C-alpha cells in the first residue's frame, strides 16, 4: 500500500478548493449575477461549528481522561449536548448552501448554467474543508514528513 505524504494531500485539497472557487466565480462572471457569491459565504461558515467542537473536546482534559463527561443525576452531559448542537448547525449550513442555488434558480434569479456551476462549486469547497479536517487530525506513527 502506497503511503501519501502530507504535502501531496495538501496539494490535492488546495486543488479541489481552487476548482470550487473557480466554479462559483465563473457562475457569477459568465452569467452576470452576484447571487452565487452567497454560496461561498455559507460554505465557508459551514465547517466552523465542527472545528469549534473539536477544539473544545480536545482542550477539556477531564472529559478526555475519564471518558464519561460531566454527567449528573439525569445523565445530562453539557459537552455532548453542545457537540450535538454544533453537528446540527453544520448540517443546517451545508443543506442551506446546497439549497440556496436551487432557491435562486427556482425564483429565476440565476440561470440554469449558473445554478449548476454554483452547486458543484459549493460542494467542492465544502468537500475540501471536510477532507482537510479529517486528513490532518489523524496522527500517524513514523511520519517524518512535515
């Protein structure tokens, strides 16, 4: 099995991100409309709740050491509740970014070509952020590449 270096992964993710932005910018420039730029904004905000949750869970030493959280009598764990809320917000933002071009297209604010370009560009932008978050959180042994 061939092992890929961090640099090649980073290069691939930056290529996917650039293609996503290119699709969205082309959907604006070719069809003379600025509405698909809102898709960039929504998909740039979408990974923030998951990354915030990851930072909070990694910084909470009591939660990581005991593996049981702060449960009380009702089995209410505020950290798991916060994590569920952030996953919900991420899902809401991703679905909003997906359905925003569809709404613009159905309201005839953007033409069909702009709709298709902005939809695929939004998916590529979010895919690159999600893969970046997944790819660089795994710790590998004997990985001497930066």
